[in-house]
C-alpha cells in the first residue's frame, strides 16, 4: 500500500490518478476507486488517498485519509458523520438525534417535491409564527 495525492479525477468512470507522496514523484495511470456500499463520492484533486497496489502493477484507490487538510466534521465515540457535499451532512451519536444538515432539505414523493422550508412556512401560516 502507498499513499499519494490525487492529481486527476475521472468522475464518469469513478477513477483517479495519483502522485505518490512517499518518494516517487511520477503520476499514475487512472486507478478505480473502491466502491463501498454502492456509494459515489470521488476524492478531489489535492486530497491524500491510500492506494492498494496489485501484483499486475495497477492499483485501487482505497479511500481518503484523515489528516491536517482533511479533518472529520465530527468525531468521538459513538459518532457517525457523513459529509455529503460542501453544505450537506448526516450525523448521529449515542446521545443525540440524527441530524440532516443543509440550507434546505427536499423530500421527493409520489405527490411531488416538498422542502422543509415549505413545510415550516405552511405551519407558520396555519398556526402563527413558530
């Protein structure tokens, strides 16, 4: 295994190129990123990743590393935190309710789309200021 810095991202095919940070300064070919739980979240250019080297000479990007440039949004025993985008996250812990964080949250149902802001405005109109 080796660690490196992402130098190029192929978003469509789920692959990245890496410059190794442990001595060798050449850029790799595009390597596939490990798919865990059918989630899609590509590392960004400049982020540090771990590469698993295969006997064929190719590799698989296993994931990003926590470091000074990539700090967890929340941490601690019993904490689950998933950053979904620059503004959205899901978190939960042993001591608090699950949180969905973003500027607004959209629900898509058979009846159409509705946002939390829409719901709050409707409640406010019915009951007065909340």
